């Protein structure tokens, strides 16, 4: 039995990987200075929750076969320092995934946006037909207990390919580590300015991703994205290139139908970006032997990945949707999709500035015009998060100018944000809550209850 220790075990992928290794027979331990649900509950259920939060270098010894290092840890982390002193084998989680999948066909879904949904769509279809595959996904989807699956028997592994850094001591993007046999690029829009300081530097990571594909491999790419098309066409890598765009569809009474040879098929998901994601998923499933008509039959009841335009409440007059919008392009795509789907409703869009990029004076102007399709526009930021992630002072004027909207409402105190949301009329409305954070631990269920009661707190 091999011993493995996770530094920063509470991460969305890290805790799933820890549980998976335990189920494979490894002796697993882990530490972190903060662990939130659902990670906390899942680790506790598997008896993997650390006895107490914090770092303890004394638990690092030479009996540990290898360390898995999460991005949440810092370079000066005392456990990491101790592991380096002892010469322990240290993996970032993408390096470990590669070690487990060197003999498999590796399918890596990359892109600035849409990669979670494409990965989830593929898994949903394969699960529908009981096709077994290894996988790694950063978000929860219906029908799957955990989001990392590793076996000795499966021939394929499907990986959501994040372009963010691998670990505190490895500054290369995660998706470079996998040496994919089959790859997808859904689109490119500048993000993660804290580690990719220029647009050109960010784009170059995707050029390197293409070069990391094994010779003779396959690249599936979004031909509607001119930048993606240009870098794909410029690549001389010896690979097969397959383009996709979208599917023929129509919107009838608030439901999106895709047109197929078997007739119109209604979808649970909506939005032009999701129809493009669907087309990417169909191409990958086709490479795995799933015929188009089989794909359409399975995708009809796909409800989406957690927090990706996820409808959390709906009645005859109002709809409440959560979305993991983390960048200007994703913010605009989400609002535009909701406006198109619910064209007869009032769109109340609430967006949390949360990432390093969103607090950067060199980046915030990328948000210009992104909320133009919302009827009511609300921005929220947490002053504590701002203090940790920005060297500039953000105020209402800077944000309104950056977004190009005088009617934008800006709040930095959660209680005032909630009060303002509840002051709106929700008759014939859609409330769209968008954040890669959690609005300072906003109780969504309580918010819904108060909206239904129209009771201001």
C-alpha cells in the first residue's frame, strides 16, 4: 500500500482525487487551512477530513511515497518546504493524472470558456449508453457521485483541461501536462491576468497546447472563433484538425429545439454558447463511436453542469439562475443567452467581481458593454477580496466607466446587496446570479424564500 499526502486537499479536484486514490487502495492523508462544502462533507464521509485545519510539517516524512501539491498552497508552505528538504516525490495533480493515464487515450477539453460544459455533455452521453471511461471534471454533474474516476481497465480518459498554473512550484498550465491524443479548443478570451500579463502571452499557452498533442492526434476546434481558427491553421503540428461551429436550431415558447434528421429535439440547456458546446461534444462522441442520432437522443435530458446557467428556481412568473461567469466573455454570453431565451421577461443581472483579473486596472475595461442586454445591472464586490487581489482602489465610478453603464448599481456590502435585490419586482422576471465566488457566502435558499415572500430583510 502506497502512502500519499495531499497538500491543499480541499480543492474541487484535489479532494475528488484524494477520495479516488483511497478507493484504489492508497493510504491517503491531507491538510489544508480552509475546507468548504461540498469538499468538507465528502472528505468527512471518506474519513479523509484532517483532524484540524492548518499546516503541520511534522507529518511529512520519508515513508510517504509521493506528495500531491494543490495550487492553493504557497511556495513557502511549511509542509512543502519539509517535503523538498526530504527530497519527496512531488506531483501537481495534472502530472499525477498523466502518470495514471500514460497508456490510455487522453481526451483533453481546453478553452477559456465552455470546457466544463463540453466535458459534462460528453460524460452524460457516454453514461447514458453505459460506456465506461476515466475522467476528471471540475464541476458536479447529475448522475455522478465524484468528478474524478481512475481505473486500470478503461481505455480512454476524458479531462477538463484548465489553462491555469499547475502548482506553486510549477508555473506551466495544467493542460500542457496531459500530452493529449485528442484535444478540443472551445474559444480563447484573455483571462488570468495575474499569471498571463498580456493577451499575447495568454494566447501563446493555447499554441503550446496544440504543440503538446501527440503526433497523429486529433484537434477539434471552434471555427466561429477567429483567433482559435488562426492559431490552428498556423500550426504545423502533424495532427488531424476537425472544425465545428453550432447546430441548426429554433426557439419555440422558451424552449430550444435542435433540428435533426429524426425531427426536432427539445433541450434542457439554452444559449448560443451551449449549442456550440453541444457541437464540440458531438464531435468527440463521434470519435468514440457514438452515432449522431444516439448523441441527440442522450443529450436531450442533459441539464447542465453545476452552476453553469443552472436554473435553481422557476414558477409561472419568475426564474432564478446561477452561473459560474468568471470573465467578460462569459458574462456577456450568459446574459445574452438568458435575454434570448426569455425575451419577454425582465432580466435582473447580478455579477460579482471576484477574480484577480477583474480587479486589475489593465483588465477591468475588458468588461465594457458586457451587461448591455440586462434590464437591471448590479455589480458586487467583497472589500476583503479586493484588498487581497488588487493594488488599486476600486470605486463605483471606476466600475461604471469600465462597464460603460451609467445605470449600473454597485455594492460592496452583502446585506445592502440583498436588500437591493429584494426591492425589485420579480413579476415576469429572471434573476441571474453570476460569480466564480459565492457573493460572500450568500444564502441562496434564503434569498429565494424572501423573493417568494417579497419580504425585505
